[in-house]
């Protein structure tokens, strides 16, 4: 069971599945749980792909809306919350580090947060429609994988700026060599799955990640839990949109 503990921690944190731990996780287990983020993403993606296949034959936007609703429900909208907090902080922080960090801690959502979340969900739904219409289950399955590989890369490459709390424990105890190996294997598997047609969407997603990381460093000096959540959502959105535009 101890070998599975990091995976259970990742499942508990990234999904709303009824996972129960027999004791609070220690720092080492928390750090190792990051290594399982892409695997949790794969499980989520395969679940959504199976659901999408059951909806084959239903016309219009309803299948995309159902899949997106289940997607949000399975994750408990946790990453959308991070996206909303980050959007408010970037808009209201006016370039000031301390003000930006303070806004991210505020549980209330302003109009900028609402607009950004709605736009991201709209883009996901619009991308899901053609992806599902052509039965492109690979694109649907891989978006959550890359989405959950993004925070692993973020924690490997970017300082965590909030002392104390879960995020700092994740960053402190992340096995860096193991993280590099997991990311390399994940990227290799994705390249094999998408082939040539997925090259430019993956490059565009990588460019988006670099821009997001640079923005975090310039604004607050690194990443937080909220910006990691925002990175998950924006990465998923970029992958879906890119693969939808790339076609079959």
C-alpha cells in the first residue's frame, strides 16, 4: 500500500473520486505524488473518451456539453478556481507582487475571473464538438494528460513562492530526476499517439507554457497553487483547440 500512496494522494488532490488515506501524507509522499499527475490525467482522459463513445450518434452540441460537464465534475472545478483567482490577481494586481498574491488568496471572484472562466469553458466546448464528431478519442484522452504534466514541469522549473502549505511541500520533496523521467516518457508517448498532425499543436502548447511561466516569474517571482491550476486549465484548452484545428 505504501507504494500506491503517492498515486492515491494524486487522485485525492486532482479528482473528486472517493479516495481515503489512512493517515495524513508526509512531505516525501506528497512530493512523489507529482510523478503520478500525468497518469491521473490519462485515467481522466480515457474515462472521458469512453463516455464520448457512448454519446456517438447524438447530434448537436449536447455530447460536448455532457463530456465537459463530467470533466468539470470529476475534477471538482479545482483548477477552474485557480484560473479564476489568477485572472483576478493579474487584472487587479496592477503589476505589484504583494497585491497580486493577496488577491489570489481572496476567495471571492470578480468579473474578470468570471469572463476568463466562461471563455475557457466555451473554447473547450467548441473544440470538443469537432473532436467528438470525428471520433478523435486520442485528442480527448491526451488533453488531460498534458494538462497534468504541466504542473509537474512547472514545479520542476519554477520556484514556489508561498512558504508553508501543500504547494511548498510538493515543491520541496519532488524527486527531480524522477520528474524528468516521467515528463520525458509522457512526451514520448504523446508524440507517438498524435503523430505528425500533432506537432504544431504541441509546439503551440509548449510556447503557451513558456509564456505563462515567464509571466509568473515577472509578476510574483514564481508559481503558486492557483497559477498551477490555471496552467492546467489553459494547457488542456490549448491542446484541445490545437488538435481540433489540426483535423483528423
